[in-house]
C-alpha cells in the first residue's frame, strides 16, 4: 500500500512540476511526510526532483533566463548553510508551521493583486530564502513561485528558469545532507521505485503545459500555494 501511495503522489506532483515549473516539492513533500520519517521524505523528494531537472534540462535549455538563474544560485549559496542547520538541529514541525503561515499570507497578497518590481537585489534575496528552504525541508519553490507571480513572469520563462535553478540547488542540498546528516537504504529504494512514475508524470506534464494559458497558469499557482500552506500548518499542529 505504501508503494501505491508513493507512486500516486509522485506521478501527480511530477505532472504539476513539468507543466508549471513548480509543484513536486510543494505538493509532494507534505504528503511524503505522511508515509515516511521527515528527513527520509525530504531526501526522497530531493532525489526525485533532481532526476526531473536532469531529465528536462536539455529540452528547456534555450528558454532559461541565465542572468536570473545566476542571481538565484548566488543568493541560494547564502541560505544553504542556515537551512542545513535547521535540518540537523531545529524542530522541523515548528519550522513547517511558520513557513505554512508565511505562504498563506503572501498568497493572499497575490490573490488581491499585490505586485512588485523585479530587481537584482530581490532576485538574490529570493534565491537566499529558496536555498534555506531546500536544505532544511527540501522545498525551494514557494519563494520563487511567490516572487515570480508577483512580478508576473511569463509561464515559459518561469518553468525553464526554475528547472535550471533546481538542478543546482537540489544537487548541492543532497550532497550536504548526506555528508552531514547521512542517508539510508529506504530513501534510495523508495526513490528507485518511484522513477517510472516520475517519467510518466514528465510526459503527461509536457502535454499539460501546451494546454495551459497564462490565466489558468496563475489560478493553478494560487491553488498550489494555498493547498501547500494549509497542509503545512495543519500537519505541523
């Protein structure tokens, strides 16, 4: 039964990730917490997310905003170490609660048409928060999704740029977690079992991407954020 739940979660989350550039960690990780210990769920999420980025990178390489990716990577390097400390020492449930509340507040701002201007400093800052969340709970997406929605980034550029950025941040996060926190056989066997679901989700997600217009994309974005925020708050109580 555990494998069926895992495969279902992974297929749905991968389809969302491939079609929007977000969703695997945001949607998948909270549900993985239901069937795995927190740190194992985080590592499974990172391994599978890294696989998605590697699988997709060649196809979307020409659509990546390289300047923006560079800023995000530089910013994330500042947040990686604090995030690792959270992963190793802090109460993850408390951290999840705080992040869930923050996601809900910021999502409501976006729904009520809060906008912002994109600047290099904000790019760096967003990368920093994303790096912190990746090494701590394996979820780099919320700050990127909130920021890119606030500056009204085109869906094609958003999807490609985030997938390119994930290739870096997930690899670094996985290496650091293994070095400082270790890993286990269950993590890798579960990830291996889920690979076919990832591939199926990638193929289905690419079809979805062609059908989604910018307005629908924004609605899906808000839905993902609200569901994630509510789930993080409820599951941490």
